[in-house]
């Protein structure tokens, strides 16, 4: 909600304009506030900076124009009285030469920030994360509104993309891979959690990919979330406090030194449930109160000759649990006599350096980041003699030092080339015990510590054959030092702009993802008592993506988009000794096993997606998507089966409208609707006769994943 007093309030709108391909500031760009009378405008200075004072509060639209560059429009920008608006503008050079310049309007509000992206990409704005009903300012929950994307369950925010397991997701921040950025993470290999540790107070617009990623993305099978942090206000100190259902947060930003361009931005959040518990309000039902807190920040230091430096980070602590019932007369279910506690820690710190060479066509960006994660889980049970026994005890610690650097060169408006290298040094301390009910003892599944490395490199080239045809080609390579596995992956993307309203996009390439280190280092005990690691030589899971799409901008701010895709997965980890034919990595969203695995599994996902989108304008927006797909897997000695995530179809509807209220119509009340309807996930049916005979649950594995859970239907409304 944007609030104002009865008077005509105004705010400052400022920002910076750069060349999207070279990062060089653009001098003399004209910025105009549309529909202003008299006309309000500004011109970018030597550093590309601009400022418009006294912009009326409310929704405002801006046009940026520059000779030899495509026009940029920023429509329906929310201007509020409480905080200055900062616009980071990236302009693309027009294809034609200077003596025959034609200026084309650039209005695709969903186009990815990554200039090498052609298809299956979405730009997620900070505003959209706060606008989606029940999105709770979580980028992952916002992404569940897109075609082919759903959640694994209501408890978490992990993403099931086009029938893929959530294990195939990659998270990046400021250009480098990071661990799962969520509180209460799902477990080994999991990509989601109960609550996002990310705050919309520090996020900038980010990219989300669902297939056929550009060559600079590696270690991903199903999707990529490329997060970016915004800079703090370098001219004015601003503070914000927000109290919500999940937590209370406070943010501060401003110049580090007055009159300089260096700035700081910091946000801290504390869980609401824990605050209520501390003042005597208990809504946990006797269980352990879920607790979390997180801190995120970014410090920005520009220099005159050495480029800019930024220091950034994210930290989070979370814990939860449940207590067993101490009165055995109340034991109705087996879970009544079990209790557990979980504790998680996340820490990411990084430094980024960006330097533009004097030729104005080349820049180099380098990132160094260190991250640690710790997850510990202890589960206890009470016997009928009230004897307490530990049934699970695990503590998994990971640390990663990552160094990344890439260089980007723009030859001219036709040719851009980019190449980069990333090195990861990974440390680990892994400990897990699980109760063996047959032998009635705790069994050690893994107890290992040490370090290893992974290296990634890529090269990509963008070639604009004409004003209407653009091709991106390249390759990505990955080398695992742990077992000397090497993968080389060619990539290709194409965009053909048939005319101003129609375009065709194609993407193809090979992609891969390594398993969590705990899977490779799983331990078993040989008959002679020695410990060995059966999965040390397990290869990286691989896949081939092919996607074709069509975009039709049939009216102003309206778009109809369709995508047809096929994905083939191979080298998939499976358990050859599994007699049920279900233990494939494609069926699990997270988890750990010490069973011996091989790369003999395969899978395939194929489907059709349709999207109708009305971008925000005239005080309303609409996003309606439908997806029809199949998700299959195979294992040795078994016929092809449905994966557990083969729900068959997903339908989403997101819509909202803003109402101008108040004496001067400067207050805004927004109403938002979200509807999700998808098929149920696949299940393994119960063998009723055997269950009755054996007095326990017995599953019919011959019919594994043939039956479906009931359809999932949900409606959320937010005001």
C-alpha cells in the first residue's frame, strides 16, 4: 500500500543508465516522466546518473531515449512518499549503423536481465514478490505462478519445474553459486525450505529460468534462480520497519560518507512466533516453537580508476521440533511417541569487483564468496517402559570457497563474446546415524570429513545477424576433482522477431548437476568390518533440453506465449539392487542414502505450456497459465514409469487491481487473487490384502506411481 497525506506529495526518482553489453555509463540519455504537464525530465551525467525531483506520488511511467540505442520504457513504477525510487537502466545499442538509425521501443517487461537468454526465462521484480497473494515476498513462491512450475507441498517453497525433481535447481547470488537460501531446509540436495531467508528489502530484480539455460549457468538440471542485490541510497539515509505474519524486520540504508557514492544497505528479521512465545503467547500446541532470524547486507564502493567493489552477504539461523507424548494412554499413532529437533545455520559472504577497460567495450567481473551450512537433526522415541532411545542423529556441515571471474567484450552491435571460470573449494564434516530396526541398533551411514574441488568454465557468443535475428551459442564445462568426472555441454539459443508483435524462440543444450557430496561419500561396512564408499565413482547426472516458443504481443501490455519442450535425462543415479523399481534420483526432492548407486537410470519430460499475460497498467494485471506434460523415468530391468512428480497438468491464475483512494487520489489499496489447480502427485498404492495379513502397511510396487493423489486446488486472496 502506498500512502500519502491529503496534500500533493512528491518524491525523488533517480538512477543510472549503462550500456547493457559493456556496463559503461551512457552520457546524455534523456529521461522523461510521461504524461507530465509541464514536461519533467532529466539528462544523464558523465557517470550515467540522473535525477528527477518532485515526481508525484503514485504510479508513474518513464521513457529513456539515446541516439543509436533502443528506447526503454519503465511503466507503472510505484512512487511512494517514504523512500526515494532508484531505477537501474540498461540500454541496448540499435542494430543499424549511425547514419541510418531507427529507434525501436523496448517494452518486454519479462525479458531476462541476462542478455544471453532467449527462452524459458523470466525477470522477477521486487514489486511482484510483494504483490502475489500468499507470496509472502518470497521469490520462489512468486515463481510458482509461471507455467509448468509448482510446489512440492504447502509446507515448503521448493520448485517442481516441468516434472523435474526440485533437486535439479541452482541458486545464484551476485553471479556465483550459493547454497539453499532458505530456513528449515528440506535435507540433503534440497533446494527449498519452510521460509525464505531472502528479504525483498535488499533484493533487486532477478532472473528465473525453467529450461535451456545460457552457457554461463552450470550445475543445474531443472531451473536457475539468479538473485541480485540492490545498492543502498548513496545520497539519503532511509529506514524501514515492517511487521508481518512471518516476522518483524528492520532495514537501514544510506551513504557511508556524505557526498560520496559509497553506500550501505542492511536488513534484519526476527520470527513472529518466537516473539509471541517470549511474551507468553504459545500457539505451538506444546511443540518446539519454530524460530528463525536472518541478516542480509550490501556495501557498495565505487572508485574513479579501479572500477567498483561491493561486499555482500546473507546469514540465517532456524530451529524447530516436536515433543513426544509422555502419557502412553494418549498414544494413538506411532508418531505420538517420537520427538525431534532440528537446527540449521546458513552464512554467505562475498566480495565483487567490476572493472571497465579504457576502450569502453570490455569489462571484467570477479567474485569471491565463502559460504557455510550446518544442519543437525536428532530424533528420539519413547518405549512402553518410557525408555528414551535415539533413532536418528545427524550433523552435516559444508563450507565452500568460490572464486569466479568472467570477461565480456563487445566488438560492435553484432558481436558480443563472454568467457568465464569458476573454482570451488569444498570442505565437509558429515555425520549421520539411523536406527536399524532389524538389528535393533544405531547404524552409522556416514562419518567423514575432508575437502575437494570442482571447476567450471564457459564461453558464449552472441551474434545479431540482423535487426530481427539473434543467435547465442556457447558451451559449459564441469570437472569434479573428487572422482575425475568431466562434462562438456554445448548450448544454443535463437530469437527471430518476425515483426513488432510476433517472435519465435528456440533453445537447446546439454545440462548437468552433481549430487550432494554426502551421496558420493556414503559409507558401507564390508563383511570383514572395513568401511568403503560405494558411490565414489558415481557420475554427474546429465540431460538434454530442446525448447521452442512463440510470443504474440496482440495488444498493448498483453502477451500470449506458448512453449513446447522435451527433456531427456541420462546418467541418473539409481539403485540397481532395488527390487521395487522406485529408487531413482528423479523421484526424490531431497534425502540421503548409503545404498550403492549407478548411473544406469534415464528419464524424460515433455509438454506444452500456454501463458496469457497482462502486464501491470491501468491499475491492474493478469497472469493465466496452463501446462500439460508427462514426466517418466526408467531403471534397469523395469519398464518406463511415471515419476512421482508427474501431476499431468498445472493451471495458475494470478490477478490484481489497485484502487486510487483519498482526497487527492494518492493512496493506493491493492487487491490480489491467486488460484492454483494441478493434478495430484503420483503415489505407490497400498496392497490392502497383504497389509491386513501382515498388520502393517504393504505397498504394491508393481503398480508404483500409477495412482495419483487427489487434485490440488488452492485460492488465496490478499489486500
